[in-house]
C-alpha cells in the first residue's frame, strides 16, 4: 500500500510523529482524538473512546470493530469475559488475562502480549488479536497511525511470541512428564526465568507446576490427582523485574493413571541390606511399606507410626534370624486420601552374622566414660567386653552380661595402648568375636562433675555429684561468685557419688562457677570449672500477637497476606510458608520473647542468631556429660513480623543446604517433604503436619496464579 505525503508538509509531519512518540515513550499510553484511526473496508469509523497505543502496541475497541464486521459480541459482567462469534469462530477473551481461547471445543489457545482491558466502559485489545479473533486482514500504517481492516481478506492465527512449548496441542498427560520450550536462534536467555503453569481454561487461573532460571532446561511435572481434566499448559518467560515478556500455551488433557513402583530393588534380588523407595505417577502425601515374610507368618509395617517420605528412601537392616524370602510392596496416598498399591517385589534376604564394637574408635584417647556396645545383627545370650594387651596378647575381662552396653571409665592402672573387643555367644551356642579396636588410655586420675552444665541458668536447687576413674576419699565443691569474688565450699566425705544439693539464695543472682576437688592418695584432683548463672527473677514466656478468641481467622489473614507477597516475588509456595508460620507459632499465640526483659522477637520461624534488632534470650537444651539441661540461647529479633517473614525467605533461598527444597518450592507438598529431608526440623511428623494444615484450611488456594 502506498501513501502520498505532500512535500511541503513532510518535515512537519515527521516532527509531529516524533513528538507523539516521545509522549508515548514517557506516558506509556497515547490518547489523542486523531492519533489512531480505524478504517474498515475503506470507511473510516469514529469510536468513543479512541484507539490508543500502550507500550508500543495499538489497542482498539473489540466490540466496535467486531459488530461492524457482523460478529456477535456477548459480555459476561460477573466473570468479566467477552465472547465473539463470527461464522464458525468463537473466541473468548477475559479482561486483564493474557490467555485467549480461540476454539474451546478443539482446545485451541493462545497468549496475547497485552491483556484486554476496559477503558471508559469499552474493551480494548491489541490489533493483532482482532485479526486472530475474526480471521480478517488487518494492516497497521505507522505513518498515518491508521488501522486498516479488510473483511475480504482472511488470516490465520498469528502467535504473539516465537517461543514454542515442546509439547503438541491436545497432548494427554497421565503421569510424570518432562516440560521444555524451543527458543528461537539467538534468543537472549540472561536474567530471565520460566514458569510452567497449569491453568483452568474457564478461569485462566491455576498452579505453577515447574519453574527455574534455566530456560533451555527440561523440568519435571508430577501431576496432582486434582489436576485431572481439560487444562491449558503455559510456559511463561519473565524478566528480572517479573514482567511477562514471552511464552506459549497448548491445550492438554490431564488424566492421571495412578501408578506406584518400587525402586532400589527388583524381582529375585538377594540382599543383606535392603534400601528402597517409590516412583509415583502423581504427587503423594505419604507412603507406607509392607515387608511380608513368605516363610513365616509375619509382616513388618513401615510408615504407619512414623511417616515415610514418598520422595526419599528407606533402609531395612535385617537380622540373621530374619533371613528368608520376602514380598515387599508400597502404598502411596494421593492428595484426596486415596491409597494406591505397587506390585509386590519378591526378594531373598541372606544375612551373614556381623559383629562390631561401638562406643570407641581406632586411635581414640579415652579421658571420659565411654559406653561399649556390641553392634550386631543377630540375637545373643551372653556378651563379654574384653581388654587385650597388644604386646603380649593377654586378655582381661572388662564386663560380662547377657546383652546391652557397658559404661567403662578406665583408670591410671591401665595407662597406655590397649585393644578392646566384644565376644558374644549367639542363641545357638556359637561364639563370635569382633575386630580389635586400638585405644589409648591416658592414665591420669579424672574427676567429672555432674548436675550443672556449662552456661546453665539455675533457678532452683540442683543436685550435684562426681564420678571418677579412681577411688576418691572425699570431695569438696567450690562455688565462686564471678561478680563479687565470694567463695563457697560444700564438703562431702560420704562416698556414693558424694552427692550434694546447691540451693541458690535470694541474693545469689549473677554469674557463678563451680568445680569439684577430690582427694586421691593424699593428693587433690580437680574437675573442669563450669560457668553458670543464677537467676531468680521474673521470666517471661511466649506472647500472642493475635486475639485469643479469634486467633485462627486473625492469624490466617496475617499469614496469608505475607505469604502471598513473598510468593509473588520468589515463587515459594504461599501455602507452605503460611503453614510453617502456623505450626511454628501455634497460630501466632506463641511468639518468642526475651525471658528476662519481655522484649517481643516477632520471630515466626524459630531462627537462631541476631536479627535486625538484635536477639532475644530464650531456653534451649544442651547436653553435658550425657545430661540434658537448659541454657540461654539467642534467637533473632525483628521490628515486625514482615521482617521475620522476609528473613525466613532469605534463610531458605540463600543456603546451599536447601538446594533440594528450592527445586520444588513452588509446590506445597513436594516442598514440605524437601524441607524435612534437608534437615529443617527433626520432628518425623513435620512434613505431614504441614500438609495436614494446608489441606484442612484450604491453603493451597493461596498458590493460585492467573495470567
């Protein structure tokens, strides 16, 4: 098409175009009564409001053009949906959604780079979308800023983007599926990330099913049983600011065929240690295993009492007496609570007797009590712990008992290098010996103090006693006030551990230390000096940040908003984040405070260390000389709960320890088990507790994404 421009006005016209371009550049949207014209089949039409340019795209009123071309246009105000019908075409557009339904029955979908929007009561769409929707010829003249519509020309649907999903339209998904995209040659992949989203075509909303920073990588989609049905699979590419810049969509049918397969073992295996797991075709919330003996009327149930990770493995270490033939099967549970069984795998277990000595290691210098223990895979009726002279081979009996461990604290008479072994008699009368473990015995008289641990906070009477590797004659306990220098002595000549009681007085608050001194062969031996603190004042417990009469609803509102904000910026499941905060704080009712000052930490996730406003001191447990006791520990403190939420997000995203979690953090169930597997919590119920909260309170809805 040729356009005539009068010579005298050409320069002025170009200047006006440039000026308008600058206005559009800075304003983003260009509105002008004469800036954009619409010409249909040679006739110029005037619309109100006028077409405009937004971010380089010309937007036109879809109803105005459609009806002029004989199309039927319907508006659903409740769902904010426009339906356009012309001939055998029926196109569905949703306000503020990039998803376009070109043919609902055939499952033909597309992406628009600019979502339809309402301006002054009219729906505006990009010019190319008009062509795709109505199948007419459309041309844009940038010089005269005119949209030319030619109903005599037909057009095919032209994608807005040149990125293509590596999956055919209409594909059927029955289980674990690889997802990928084909990028055009020379495509700039820097500072971009991709999200694969499974959408309900009726709402243009759904869930992220895979995501990552590597555009050309294949990602795995493990379907949720609730994903079943006709869906739209979208691959969406975003820039570093989170703006959608490219993508593709195809129609798919998700028809999960539940399959559970045992992995790690195969039919006919002969094993002495059995490690196995499951592969499922669906997202499983938990897994149980049954190990059925084919030789005896017995079975081992795994996972009923202690939840088992459906994405991890389980190791069974059978005893010699458990040798025989077994059938192993798995039962995995989907998100609707349905149980799905694997086919059984038959194996043989052939276990040779194994005996070792635990509690000591080769080259160890023994200066404290150790517990000798026979590590075995068979039943015994007698256990003997034996000391071996490495020079002469002479043996000494340390202890003899039917079974179990022995606490051994060798004295100066055994100074030097020795060998230690365990000898057992099994249930059939056979005698077996472990390998010799070579140890060094220091040979010095040692005195250990029990009852108060390093840095313990003492608030009440404490029983104190000693243990030694020699027979001591008397003991005195020396208590020193490290603030005032005061010394107190408690003397005991009674033996039997020389147990005494230390009861702090009302004026004894402050820093102290304690040590024990014992007499042995006319000399004194001392224990380690242990620092501790006496505090008899008021202590504060946790506080509630919600109204106790309405705590579930109130905290759910708080957690949901913070979780969704974090999810939008990171892709980390909002459902999982909210569930963690609920579990860690008991719905916001148990937020840590400083035990001495009452300072509120606003720490919703129990993270130790120093935060933006320092820390708060609360109790935690430590172990000293085998005894558990309370000490003060620092937990991060924040100005508000929003800071706590942001710090928790950074804590997970910036630690190499949680790399397995980051790969699946978009999914609340996969993420819950990955957190447990990465060591976030030691509670075996942790992952399942999170999943139960998510399911009971419909937190999965927090992860719904629209395009």
